[in-house]
């Protein structure tokens, strides 16, 4: 299970972290921040991988036990299906416990740190993406065009349109510029250019050439607003179920989405136990076949995919209608009940009765006749 978890996590981490390569190449994001961003998204997909890693490990190990005839020996020694399934059930419970820890604490902490850091990066002008050959509009109503961008914050061929004052917009043209970070915020230093300002009241234009001009881009460098709407993934369990969200002007309209996220965190770790029990019920049922267990393995995998798909559908439905939240719990409870019934003592008694031979004729009487 650890091997499957590590391999799948590395593959998904690699594909997801490629989204941040653009920040390193074009925004000058430090490699340490890139690695930290990539690590912060790890808990999210690990919680998705754990149930599948657990059931894959279970299917693999029990299929080997069946192929090597070891289960036949254990059954001949008196082991019931429930006793044979006990190690996998323990593993599923440990996996569910780890998923609960991640859902309750690690997941919201990592998502909150990730969102804050990403907002800080996007708010910092020195790391903002300035596409070469295109107009880049900043939140402060400043539009910047850069013909060429070089390292160390050096820009060539710059056009800056400052529309913060609608009555007197200013346009700057410069051959060269530099991005400079100061204590009061980021600054754009223009070198060898001109300044054009229009007075919309009388239509006059003022023109000024300069050797060096500094522009305050007026962005909040690396700050986080005191009131930023948190996504459901960023909130702790007690925050998701806070009744105050219903009347809050920020969260009231999507209150059901937060409740559904909270209930999903409660039931999703139990998927590990349900998946494992379904797989065991299929693998341990029936008699030994020399042709292999491919059909049973395929059936177990199909059921796992089916129940996981229905869990996603149930979450989406409950996000729109909070009355459908019981469907989330039913989707997790059904495979657990099915698995325990299929491998429990009742199934063993049924199997024993089915395996009894019907009473034959009295051979002594036949010989006497």
C-alpha cells in the first residue's frame, strides 16, 4: 500500500506542480516558493489516493494468496472468511483514521496556506506575469506593455498607461525599465522615455521627456485582505458547520456548499473500509479456479469505481440540495454492510450447508440384498 501511495502521489504531484513552472519562468518566483506551493497541494490528492491504494494492495495480496493455494490451506485449518479478511480490515481502518486526520486538520491548513501564498504572489508586482508582446492590466487600473523582458527585473520597450485618474490619464513610453521593491511597495523605474498627459476638460496634451521616471504601481505587496472569502477546502470542520454562515453576507448564498463539504469530510474516509470489504467479498466468495481470478478482480475494480463515482455525484447533488446529504452516508454504508454480510458468519454457514453431500444409500443393506 505504501508503494502504491508513493508512486501515485509522485505522478499526480508531478502533473499538478507543472502549473507553477510558469510562475518560476515568467514571474521570477523563487524555487523555494515553487516547491512549497507544490507541497501544499499534496494532502488534497493523498486523501483521494489512500482508498484506492488500500484496495489495490488488498486485491494484489489476496490474489497472490489464492494463486499460491495458501488460502486453501488456511481454510482447511479452520480459518473463516472473516478471520482471513481481518488483516485487510485493520489496514482499511488505519487508512480511514489517517484520512480523518488529514480531512480535519491537514487539508484545511494546507489549502489555506496555499491560497494565501498564491494571493500574495499575484499581488506582488515584482512577481506578476508581464507577458511579452501583450497588454497586462493590473488591478490598480494600470496597463503595461513590454516588448522584451530580461532577467533581474529589466524590461525593454515599455508602454505604461496610468488610468487611476480618469480625468487626466497619463501614458509613459520608455526604452528601458526596471522593477524595484521598496519598503513602501513595488516601483517601476522608467529610463529614457517620455510622458504624455491628457486634460479631458479642455482636450490639451502635455508632453515631457525624461531620463528617469518612477511610477508607484499602487499594489498591496504580499498582503492578504482582512476579509477574503474562503473556499470550502480552506475551512475547518467547525467553520463549515457554523450556523452564522447562513446569515453572513459573504457565505449565505452558498451555505449548502459548505455543509456538503463538511459531511463529505466525515464520510469520505470510510470509503477505504467499504472498498476493501467489497473486494474481499468478491475474492473470498466461490471456489478455487485454476483459470485465475481475473473475472473477480475485474468485478471488484468495477464496483470500486462505481461507488466512487456515485459518491462524487452524491456530493454534487447535496451541494445544490442539502436535503440529499443522507445519500452521502448511504453510499458509504451500503458497501460496508454488503461486505460484512458477504464474508460474515452467516455467509460461512450458508457455504457449509451448500457444500454438504446428500445422504446416499445404505451400502450394507444393498450388499445383503
